[in-house]
C-alpha cells in the first residue's frame, strides 16, 4: 500500500548516494561516532572513563533501534535525549558517560556540518562530470557553425562548441565557490549550552587548556582541521546560507544551460535523449518534449528559492540560540542537496546523450546570412569602384523589400538575388559564394573553444580525474 505521502525528491529524482547522506542511518550513526569521539577525548584528558565503556560504545555505533528511539521521543519530546537513552540501553556499562558535558547541538550541529561536507563532495563529483560532458560536447562541435542570438533575435554566427563554453564557464565558477566553502567548513565543536564551555571547564576542574584541547581532539577524530572559534549554543546559521548559496549558484547555471537547450529543441537544432518507448504526450503522440531539460529547470528553480529560506533563518536567530530554525532546517538542508543532485545528474545525462542537427542549423543560418553578409558585400562593391554611400542606400532598400517578402508574404529571403542583379555592386555568383563562406562569420569561435578547453577545462578535469566517469541515469 502507498497510503501516505512520499517525497518525490527521493522517489523520483535524487541518487541513492545523496539520499544516504541524509538518511537516518547516516545521521544517527554519526551522532554515535561523535559521542564516541567525545568520550575517547575525555578519557585521554583524564576523566574516569574505561576502555570497557569505550569498546561497548564502539560496538553499537550502527545497530540503532529506531522503534525504541521513537517510543522514547514520544514520551520525552526530545530527539537527542531519546537517542541517548536508546544508545544507553545498548551500552549499559557506558550509559552514565554518554553525552557527558555536552548539549544537544554537540551531536545535532556537528552532524549537520558533516552531512553538508559529504553532500558537497557528492555535488562536486557531479559538477566535474557535468563539466567533463560539456567539454566533450564543446570539443566535438567546436567547428560546427550555428546562428547566435542576442535578445533571442538573430545575431552573428558562432559555433556550437563556443556556445557550450559559455555554459562550462558558469559551472567552473560554481566549482570555485564550492571548493571555497568546503575548505572553510568547521565543526561546531563542544562549547556547551551557551558556547562558553562552562560544563567542560567544570568537568576538568577548571583547566581551560583541557577544554580547548578537547575540541581539537574531537575535530581531528571527525576529520576536521578545526572547530568554530566562537559560537552560541549553535554554529552561526550563516554557514547554512553560504552553503545553500553555492547550490543556488549551481542551480542558476543548470537552469541557464537547460533553458538554452529547450530553446534549441524548439528550433529543432538539438534533441535531448529520447528512448524507444518514451511517450512525449498523452494526447499528441507525435510530441517529443524536452522533459529532462524542463525537469532540470524545475528542480533548479526550487533550489534557488530555498537559498532565500536559509538567509531568513540566519537573520532570525535570537542571542545565543532559538529553536525556530530546527524544523525549517530539517527540510531545507536535505531538500536543497537532493534537488541539486537530481538536476545535476540530468545535466550529465542530457549532454552525454543529446544530439545536434547541423543541417537544421545551416538552414537557419542561410535564412539570416543574406542580412549578415551585406557589410562584406558593401566592401566588395567599394573595391569594384562603387560609392560607399550609394551602395549603402541600395542595400537598405533591397533589405527592406526582402524583409517584406519574408514577413508579409511568407516567401524566401531573396536579398542576395536582388543584390546579385543590381549592377551597382558588380557582383558575380563566384564573388557571392566567397562572401557567403560561413567560416568567415564565426570569428575566433573555434580557436576560442580550443583555447578555453585546453587552458581552463583540462587542468580542472586532470585535478579531479579520480571522480570522473560516474553513471548518470534517470530514475523516471
């Protein structure tokens, strides 16, 4: 039976890897590892904790009795106390020293940081694979001419590969921001109820150096270089805002890329992967909608809006702690990562399996090329002895007449034929063919593409070579 709500981010979009990071198993086993790290460090600094107690705690890190924890929480209305009791039942000899000196945020906030770090690493892997896929796409199509657009109106030609470089550059900027936040993540540590460390100072008989050393040892055991320098009961919620802003930045890049591909799909210049039995519409059997790119945009828009939620939470904290962040963060932090994971996987999938249509691109180019070629034709006419101003006026008149034929009559653009027939230009068919060489209109696009891939993309892919090659299948 499926008679209760299930989150579509898990059922339809996000990977098992990302779902595991925010799973109860990951969360509560991390709580227990933090309790072990605390007890080990307290023993090392002289508190009366035995090896037997530590061994018992280590033996029960993963065997969590969720039913018992739920029963405790129903009675106690406190999730951390419920899990302390549950862990204590599994470790009767260690029960009295579990969570010694700590407050709930010791396990809650430190685990949030650990989850976000692990999730950022997952996002980084997806991001570099998206960059790699786009790099292959750009290199394969660096010489394929296509019409470029400003204001979604025909402009000068570019190449397919050069356009892809614009998408890659955004993702490279996102990768830099992600690495910055990864490098600056710190544990909350164990600073106690209001961040003063008073409970631990009491435990260590007033020895402040041991309190400081306790944090250092816990950070080291949990794989961090340092803890927050100061805090209230919680770490500053600006950390969440910084991290979610990174996801927001990636979402902006994903949306831009997928939206561009949707426009190209409309013009029949690009198709995302479409499977043999895939249905585009329940009513219109012929439809082949860009549903994967649409889903990328949909999920990305969600991530972009969650980032504002984190900012609201950061500014609303009272003094050393308030609890109106808790329920909110339980939802926003996992869902921002799950949605980013699902959308990035789709970006990789679409780029790896997408297909371009150069003949359609050529058709669109030829429809607009007559207008773009007029400057070159003007220069040719001048070299043949014509008056620049007179030729300019002739082109203006011919262009307007050709535009009327296209827009009002639905005819073909006959501007070139008009210019060819105008004796003022002294233009032969051979001259015209030379002028219309598309390669002369794309500028440095192929060279820029190759240079960008070599100098900007290749070093990044070499740095993350061990993370490349992941599968990127869609769930539905």
